[in-house]
C-alpha cells in the first residue's frame, strides 16, 4: 500500500494562557511518498516530530492541515479502526491478564459485520502469525512469563493478525538491551520482507534505521532534512545536521576556510577546492576518511590508540577541531607509520564535506559534484523524490527570538510577593513576642502587680 503525505502540518496550541502565540509546530509542511511494500525509517532526535507524524498516519492525532492518502484513498479524517493499520507501541501495550494467544486474537474478536471471522479462521490466522514471528510455542503463556524480545514479538503479531495495509512501529526496540535489540531488529526486517507490508519505523537510533530501512527520512524540528537510501544519505549528507547525526563514531568537525582554491584546516592546506569561493567553512571528515602518511597534509597530536582488531582508532587532537578529540579509523597494519606522538594524514576527498558557516548547507567540490548528480539520477530512475532542507528552520529562528527576548518584570506580581513576605515576617514577630515576656525574669525591686493593696494605699 503506497502512503502519501501532502503538506502535513501539526500545531499544538500554547499552554501559556497569557501568550496564545506560543504554539508549537511539531510537524511543518511534511511531504513524503512511501512506496508500496517498503520499510521506511523516520529518524531524528527526540522532539523532531517523528512520532507525531506516525500518530497522524495512524489516525490517533488529527493534522492541523494537509492530507494523508493510502493508495488513492484519502484517510485524513477516517477513524483509526477503519484505516487498516497495525500499530506497535514502544511499551508493547499487551494485556497482562490474557495469554499470548488471547492477545493476538483480540483485534480479530473486535471485527464486526462482513469482516467478522469464524472462530476457526481466527485461530488459524493467530497460529500463522505466531509462527511467522516465532512465538508459536508460547501461546499459553502470559506476557509476564516472556522476555522483552518475546513480548515485542507478541505485539508485532497482534498488529499483523489483522493483515493491515500499513504497519506502524513507534520505537519498538528502545526498551530492549543491546543484544536483544540487534536480534529483534533483524526479526522485524525478516517479517517485513516475508509479508511485504508497507512499514514505517520510528527511531532515534541511526544504526537501527540504517541497518533495516529501504530508505530513511531524517527529521529535525518537524522538518525533513534529507531523504534517501541509508548509504546514500551517509555518503552524501545535504547539510551539517545530517552529517553530524549519522555515523558511529561521529564525524570529525573542524573550523576551516577556502582560500585560493585550497581547503585549509588551521594553517594547513589539506585538499584542492577548485571552484569554491573564498569563505569560512565547517569541515567534516568521516573517521574512515583518513590516510596515515608520514608526508600527510593534516597534522594531529596523538593522545591514544584504541585497538579494534583488524582496525585501530587513533585518538588525537587538533587546534582547529570542534570536537574534543579527533577519531581516525585505519588498518592495524598501518600502525608503524605513527611517528611518536604526532600523526600525519592525507584525506579521502569523498569522505570530506564542507559546509557554509551561515546556512550550514553542503558545498560540493571536485569529484563530489559528479557523484551527487549520479545519485540524483539513480533516485529519479527508481521513482524516488530527493528531498533536503535548504536554509534555516522556522522553529530555530522562533526559538532564538524567544531566547534573546528580554524578560519583562511584572511589577504587580512583584509587589504581591513583597507584601506576602512582609505579612509572614510580622506574623513571626507576633508569635515570638509572648514567649519572650514569659521567659523574662521578674526583678525583686519591682512591685508585685498581683499583690493586695495595702491599708496605706486605701488611705
């Protein structure tokens, strides 16, 4: 089932009663076409709008504007139960008092009218999906008797048993440990390939998204930053955010400049950059983009070496680096080229990215221009639309304006607080006063006020 999102926008109203304009644009003019039978990864940091997008596709949230199509059907205003979707939540959402079989059967038992199945058909379909996700031997167990990975498989089986048109997964692996997460994501990929159901997978883990997705959508602050096959996006980031977000170890960032057709990092000319205007730039170098050489153009001070088996990771520093350390992954056979505490590197041009300091957009140079054009042609041939963000994001400008705005002092509120403190201080003084009088010693020289008056006084 092909899914098309047209100008999808979701705005949450302001919670500040006095500032009605402090609304949050969670998803901003989102346009995406998801091909039939593909697994798409919505990827981005927390708060980027990926789960909100998923919930609008499912029908759990209503878009502020825009449309959602399943095939040729406009489902924008259709109830979730009528969309033909299967939704798997982050926390499994299994019924603890039901067995695995009862949990899987539950969606089928709620079908009505012509969609209603016989008991035999329900049991047959439940057995089929349980076998597909490899939990058929646990059908009589309760969720509490299963591991986290097994519970996640039950949740997937419950979503699949309805034979949905679209399968939606909202960070389904975040509650699992590292080893189980690896196994389960492989299972999700296998299940998707076996069923050929269009699947949308939401995650903030770039390794998960890149390993199982047919193509990924990188998001930031409700805006699509870049789309494409995982390897394409990694090799050809459109802007600084995408370059920094993808990659483990992360990309090494430097402050640099282009001058006279040369790319400089600090005072060292590291690459030719013919055709690029003289300007200050950010330079990103993937860890695998370094070539250890005694005559290398980039000099770094070595602070450590991490042995990784066939490869080593050289940990070094450079005055122009924007990261605390520079990580360079090279073959273990090259260790002999490290000269004491200094390492010199040449650079692989296709692993070096330069970005405009103002807009943070990619500046292509050299062989990168032809490689980028070839990628665009291949995407077009496969019927995929290339999307990338150009320029600053709307929310970034709004957030900066709010941060820079002076805080207005509410004099009325300040006066009320001041009066309140004055009242409390006076109350405390009144409480202390009687205690002080009781504790004060009575002098013998002072007349006793309680004594009876003498006869002389009467006279």
